[in-house]
C-alpha cells in the first residue's frame, strides 16, 4: 500500500514547513505521513510513539514558528517531555514519566514542531551503538544488519529512513557526529553554552555534552540552531545569540580557509581504509574549492585525553545510576552489566582524581587553541570504522564477569587501579577515537556525509562515510558556511538507502 504524501520523503524540515505555511498540506497530514513511515520502516528507532489521535490533536494546535507542523521526536535522554515515558534506554526506568518539559523541548514546541514520541538510545546514552538490552537494537536503514551508532541512534535511523526530516540529538563524546557519520546525515555539535540543558540540569557531563537535531540538510541545521540557541535563566555557561541568524551563513562565501587534517587515530589504533579515503577525498575537494589544506594535527596526547574523558565518564555513570535509584528504588540491580561495572568503578573514583581529570580538559583546549592560531579547521574521519554490525559491541563474557565481581566484592577501586577496565574501554573507543576532543574542549564540530562506499553485502547502495571538521570556539556560522559550500559541490540530500526506495 502506498505511503501517504509521497513528496514527504523528498523534503527536509524547512521544505515541509513551507508546504504547511502555504496550506498545501496540513500538519495533521504530515503527522500521518510520519506515523505511516514509522510503521512501514520499522528499525527499532522509537522508544515511544504517542497514539495517532493524540499526535493529530497536537498537530492541529501547533503554534506558528519556523517549523510549524513538522513531525519531530525527542531523544529518550536528558530532555524530559511532559507526559511521555523517559526510560533512557534502561529497564530500571521503564515506568518513569516526567511531568514537565525541558527548556529545549519548550523551544521545540515554540518552533511549531509536532512531537510524535521519543527515539531510542543505549542505556543512559553510554555507548556508541544503540542496543539496549531491555528494548532491542536499533538498525541502520542503509544496512539493517548494522548499527546507526549511538547514542543518538534512534534519531539517526529515523531521519536516514525518511521517517522524520530531523530529530533531537545530543553529543557528550560524539553522539551527534558518530550516528550522522554512520547514517549519511549532517550532524553539528554546537559549542559549549550554545544550547541550554535546563531547567533541572546546568551542564551535562560538565559541559562536554551539547544538543542539536540531526538533519539531512545544512539549512535545516542552521534553522534549528536559530530556533533553540540562546541563554536560559541560570545557565552556568551561555553564549549570547549572534547578531545575525545562523541561517544567513548558509550560502555565504566561507572565504579561503586553512585546514589541517589527520587520518591517524589519536589512540594509535587502526583506521579503516574507507575512512582514510573519505578524508583524503574531502581534502582534495577543499583544495579544488580554493582552500589551503595540509596534514597537521593538534599536539594532544590521545591516550591521556581518553583517560581524562573516562575518569569523568566513570563518575557520571555512577551518578546516573544513583539518579535512577532515586527515581526507581532497586534500579541499581536492574541496569545492564557494563553499566553496573562502570558505575562500581565510578563509585571508587576519588574527588582528587576527578578534579585532576577535569583540569586535563584545559590542557587539550589550549593545545587545540594553538592549532587554531594557524588553521581555521581540523579535519579527521568522523569514525575509524564503517558502521559496525549489530551485536559487534555486545558485552563480552569478561565484562559480564567483571560486573558481577565489582558488585559482589565492591572491587571497583581495584579494577580502576589495575587499568584493566580502562583498557577495555579504550578498546571500545578504538572505533570512535576522533570525536571526544571537541567535547572536552567545548568546540563546535560537524560530521559531513561527503562520500559512501561501493555496494557491500547487506548494503546494496553502499555505506555512508562521514568526515569531521572541528572549529574554533563559537564558530558555528563558519562551519555552516563551509558545510553549505561542500553540500553544493557534492550534494548528498538525495542519497537514500534501499529501504526508502
């Protein structure tokens, strides 16, 4: 049976909003089109969908705004939506339903977006794949036996499958850029303090996290940034709204940029040849467009950065489990084995160790600052691998054994001191070693879907390969100018997985 509104698949959020404003289609019809696609293209991308009748009522009441009537979903993490379950990928929070909206959700509503439900995430957003044990895996529409990544995996799958034109996402270590790279989307992580996380949270992960929807087009990302950026009361760090809209940057000449690039993993681990080729192709394209490009990288000890990141990570996992326990007593016993292991280790991190790890962030920020005195942008692969197969990062027998030992013997401190857990985590980070630098330094960064592979088994149209650009502080407008130039030179919005047709 044909899906309603066949033109829906071809249009981004800006285009759908224009249809609705002209009266060519109603918001309720757009909602019906999205819900029909969610059912027909089921990839496990949704943690919750509201009933169709409720969504239609919401659509009919959508306020005027830049995205009036456009279907949308919020990631099931960080930003509560009043009346919708907020499970955060965990069985421990299966029955948790917030009663108030986050500041960001309020801004989504004010922009006219119609909220259909919540997209999937790994438990507490902790993994680079979206395979929560309680709810099952989310699959990549380019190859359903592969992951769309994480932690914004459901958002990326829904947008890449043309179920939604855009979807809420957040990025504490790459969780906007990684799924964008695996799924052929444009993913912009804003600067620290650009988009608020209030009202109940000041800075997520001490400011390492930033939020913005994943999109198919650059103009949508710019319009979303205009809709949601800007201070809210009590923000610990808040960038003022710019004098000109971010949307004005799209189509403007980015000027002649100096770009340093690297294809070497900061951990010294392997990088897939397809990811190397994607960066080399991007460097050649930049040169064709008149930019100055040369191999160069910030002077950062990648393993030291990983240790700083994971010291914070361990502590934050422990805090997440404590928070879950406060919401749902007994939650600690119901979280996944790896979460339990990380939480037990985090409980043994001392205040001095945690403070020292945060002090390290300044070291990396200064190093990138010195790099940016010479170069406007830093170009790398978004990830070191193509989208992994579903299940490739499932907990190992060793991890499950360690989780049980840590819980029974309270041996988290011993595990932390041994360095064994750290090595396990660095092994997991080997797939995605390029993204954390921008988080710790608070810099804007974007994944751009310039290339894709030749056809592969299970992926008849190939797999997307993203490249990452890291900019100077508060330089989102400059990133958007370059992204729009690249989009014009190498259009990607019409590429679609076989699932879409």
